C-alpha cells in the first residue's frame, strides 16, 4: 500500500470500512441499504478530499484492516473444515477406524515391487 496512490488508498479504506459497517449493522439487526449508501458516500467523499493529508493514516488502517480480515477469514475457513470433517466422520490422521467413513479402504499389496 505504501507505493499506491492516495486516491487508491482512499478507495481501499472506504471498502474496508463499508465491509465492517455492513457486518456490525447486520449483526445488530439495524442494517439498511440506505444507511450503507449514505455511509459510503460520506466516507468516500471525505477520504477523497483529504487523501493526500490522510495518506499515512490510510496506510496504517489498510494494513490493520487486512490483517484483521484475513485472520477472521482464516479462522472461519479452518472452523468450517473442522465442522465438515466432523459431520462426514473424516479422520485426517486415521487414528481410529470408523464405521461409515468416507475414507477408502486400501489393501496392502506388493504390486509396486513387482513392477520394478
């Protein structure tokens, strides 16, 4: 972000803040598309007008927002995989044999040794 133009930083920060606005208002149950449009319009105009002066602050916020967003996404994806594997009874480490598992049974054979 440090080599990006201040105008692009402004757009990135506006997108990040509008994402968090959506998440917070939706979880609180007060989301409205009109509130979002007004919020994005005001924020975009302020950050575009003061883009040169806010450039360093936009850098800091963009980096912080990216780390928080990617961290939350990582935790969410890992959680979803864990839930799906638990529901499908998939044991990745194959520590115990399970009935009705989606793992294929493999037989031990020496076909590879016979080929060479």
